[in-house]
């Protein structure tokens, strides 16, 4: 049977040659492809461009063009149409950083900041040697030194924690939260995967409880109920209360992140470790945990970033972190002006953005660096 | 088969038998560890309870929930349910709960909208759209929520003009000033109200029935039926029909601008607006990332397969891509909805009367810290548990069944 007629898809004659495509390189071709591919695309491009231009213009107009640069009080910023009030930021800058820490003693928090930076930076650069010593100094020695420097003792004047504030408190809450919650989170994650029913149940209750409630209620609980839990006569420092709350709260979130990592480790790794005769803690510490933690770096850093942003909530229990200082300077009659508060928020937003964005970029870089074992 | 023990070598005891010494037996160890842990937890709890009882007694704070029935004697800025002057603390907390749920519900709608737009936007072929979406996500995600709430409340809404100089997008009908947004009030006659409600209920039931019947018919015969359009027509049409039949018993009452305030109409207070805007903008960034990840998780081969079957772009998206992306999107999305609900507690910072704000006020007036915090935790934990039950049910329903 002849089937040529049925095979309609077999071409018998040549097609006319198409004209050459329009330029596919150069800016015009790029725009045609990425900005104006379809009519809908063109509309979207126009909307996007308008939105972008409006936001950038508003920002530049407020922060630079209409901004007030000099002055000693809010008088200058009170003139109609004034933009950002930079003299206010200049006047308040030290308070944003140190809070109400006594002025003659401010070298102490400055020294703590410097020590923090000097110890942290080499720890974060993989090429720098002496990692173990560095880590011991940072995680064990630095907290003690910092506490003594900040609160006093050994010949230094005692400074009440109620006077601490600003960026100092933001960093204290964040760093303490991170350092305290990571080991607790690891233990809870192991507990939740434990074969011992009592330990597993206790871990589950702990984790689900802290994850189920808002951080604000945790902070209220820490500041109102923690003193009630203590034996009579024992006072918990006002700054320590939210630290406890924040650490327990973050530990519960971290535990779930780390549990995810533990679940992703193939059974063979556990079996291999057991076959070598490693004990439970050696198996976890030397074989499983390093792989699991590496897998969940993004999740851990996400938790740290949320923790860093959540430090702002301590202002609700009357501890003045960076945002708290800006918020309390809002009502200063000397600097009262329509744009003052916006300027303050701009500074705070920029500061938080730099820290959080930096953390997320660093973690992405770390992830790529450590992404070695899973490639085949 | 028992191995010859190496336990004895640790100098424990000269039992010398082939059995492992009892304290090396994993089972015995497990029991010991658990008894120690449980003992420690129970002891800690006992100490805390004892200390609390002693402390409460020495501060003369009564225990129990009796205070809930005493009269509150404070005003709340927003009361979606009745809150008379002599209402009780219990009633006040109810108002707070309703406000929390209201903020959460409206916030969830807007956050989903922003999130889906920005999530799809980041994947757009259009360079400008994808960049604008990226900037939105990166900036708003890395700035604390509380700061954003303050920004909207103190820097945007509070610097609006006073009532006398209100902004009027539709003159005479809508007023925007530093006391809030004033919208016309919708007044219905009783008959119309019931007719619209009845129409809506019948419409929804009808739409469900039509979609069921359409699916059955498609399975049986292969013939398709525009169930979505018919359903939508039923849901929208029946209430409108009810409105028309009962003689258009609907009036819009415009707010009236007075010297110092705007009277009448429906008022959206600035605290509510600031909270909803900040929560939706902030949570929207997280939803955007979830949506993006969900769409990227559906392999390109699925799109290619759909095209090779001859499906046009719309149905490809609706029938192939989105159902598969939803599997990846729903669990984290539910988490974000829950986060938004919990984050609405930041209302306390700007004085919006949500559950935490009202509870805090009651706490300050009565000193009943333990009871109030217990109420908070119970409600939020209840919400969390309900969410995760729903999530697990949904997850089980849509999970890929692998062979």
C-alpha cells in the first residue's frame, strides 16, 4: 500500500528562505528581548520603570536634595518642605550607639566593639590560621571580658544595665541569643530524634511550645514571670530576662532547622559510624553533626537574621535598643520636627539592612564554599 | 549470639561472664538517662511552682480567673463586637481576640497578593519587573517588622492632615486624615440583608454542586463544562438578584466632615491600617520567596510535556504547573500565615487593641501576670495546633504517591 499521500508531514518542496533575524546582540536587541517582548511586557516595563523612578526619586529627594545638613536644634528642620534632618542624627549618634551609657565610660563599650570585630573578622575568613584558638577566644574568653568591661568590677566603675542601650544592646541580645541558642538547639534536635520516649516527648513539648507563641508574649513572660520563678531575694537583672526568653525561643526554631539536617543524612553514615565502634556522642559529634549542620547553613542563618531583627522587640519591655533609642528621641522637644522621625527610621533601617543583608550574603558564600561533598 | 564481652576491661567488676555488664547495657542506660532527665524536669518544675506560690503570697496577688468577670473600665479604639462601658475584662479580651483575627485575616489576603505578585515577578522574563521585585523582597525582608510598623504609623499616617484639611479621593464620600480613613457606611434594610446573605449561601452551595456534577460528567463522558464561570455567576448573581428583588434596600451613608472630626461612616483607624500594611508588606517578601521556590521546583520537563500534548499556555499553568507547585508552596505558606498571625501581636507597640495589647492593659490593672500570659499562650498555641493539623491533612491529601 502506498502511503506517501498519508504521510502529510513529509515535506516535498523547499520552503522560501526566511529573512535573517534582526540583530540579536547589542543593547537594542537586549531591550527587545528583556523589556518589550510582548505588548503586556511593554506595559509592565512602563509600570516597573515608573515605580522604580518614583521610589528612587522620593528617597533621593528626601535624604539629599531637600535635606537639612547643619543646625544645632530642630529649628532648622522645622521649615516647611524640609527633608531629612541630618543634624539630629549627628547630635544623637552617640546615643544611638551607646544608649544612656555614662559618657566618660564610653571607651569601655568602644573597646568591646573593637575586640568583637578583631576576633570575629579572622574567624569568618577561612584562610586565617589558628581557628581553634580564635574560636576559644571568641566564644569563651570574649563574653567574660566583655561582661566585666561593660558592667564593671576589677577597678572599673559599676554601670547599671538599665543605662545600656542603642546598638550596644541590639548586638548584646543578638550575639548572646546566637551563642546560647545554637548548642541548646543541637541538643533539642537530638532529643527530638532520640529513641528514648521520655526524652523525645519532653523535647517535642519544649519545641512546639516556644514555636507556637509570639515572641512578644515570651518577652512579657520573661520580664513578668521570671522574677516570680526565682527564690525570694534573688533578683534577675532586667537585661538578662529578655536574653533568657530570646535564647529559649530561638533554640526551639534552630532545633527544627537542625532536625531537618539530621533527617537528610543517609542511614549509611550512622551505620558506618556504629560499625567503627563510635559511641553515640562521638558518632553525632564527629560524623553526623558536621554534615547535618553544613546542609542547613541557610536555615541557621535565616534564624539568626530573624533573631537580629527581633531584637527590636525588647523595646516593648522597656529596654532601649537601637530602635528604642530612636523611638524615645522622637518626642525630644528640642529636635521635634515633621521629618525627624522619618530620618531616624531611615538610619535604623539602613543599619539593620546592612547587618541582615551582610549575614545572608556571607552565608550564601559559605554555602558555596562548603558545597563539596554532594557533587559527584 | 553473644559476643565475648570487652566490658570487663574497663575495670568495672570481675563478673567475667559473657554478658555485658549491666551499666553498659543500652536498654538499662536508656532507662537511667530517662529517669534522670524526668527527675530533673520534675524537680525544676516543683521548684518553680513553689517559688511562684511563695512570691505571689508575699505580693498579695490573688490567683485564679475570677478577675475576668469584673468590670474593665477602659476604652478600646476599635470594637468590632459590642463593648459597653461596664463590660468585663473577659469581654475586653474577647474584643482583642476578634481584632487579632481581623488583622490576621485581612493581612493574609494582602500578603498573599503581594507575595504572589513579587514571586512571579522575580521569575519574569521582563528585566525591569524582576529587578523591582528583587529589590522589594531584599529590602523589606531585611528591615525589622517593628520598624516598618513604626514607619507606617508615625512617619506616614500621623503626618496626614487634620480632619479639617482631609484628603478626599472622592470628594464628599471618602476622607483620609490623621484620625483614620473614613468610608461611606453601607446601610441595608433587614429584608435586603437577609436576601443578600441567603443569595450568597445558596450561590456557594450551588457552585459547589455544579463543580461536583461537572467533574462527575467529565470523568464519565469526557465532556467539559465551564463550572468555574457558572459558579462565579451563581455566587455573584444570586445576592444581586436578592438585592433587586427586595427593592434595592441599600443606602450608602457618607461621612460628614465637622470642625474637628469626621462623623458617621465607617472608620478605619490608623493603627489598624499601619499594622495591616506593615504585616502584608513584610510577610509578602517571605511568601514571594516561597512562591518562587515552588514554581522553580516544578521541572521544566513538565512544561515541555504539556506543550507536546498541545496544551496552550493557560491550561499548562493551571492544570500542570500550579497543582505541582502548590505541593511545595502550601506547607511553608501556611507557616507564613501563622507567623503573620503571631506577628500581629506587635500591635501592642502602636496601641492597636489586639489580644496582646488588651491583655497587657488588663495585666497592668490587675497584676494577674500568670493568668493573662496563660490565656495568650493558650490562644496562640491553639491557633498553631489548628494550623498544623490542617497543614498535615492537606499535605497528606496532595502528597505525591510514590511507587
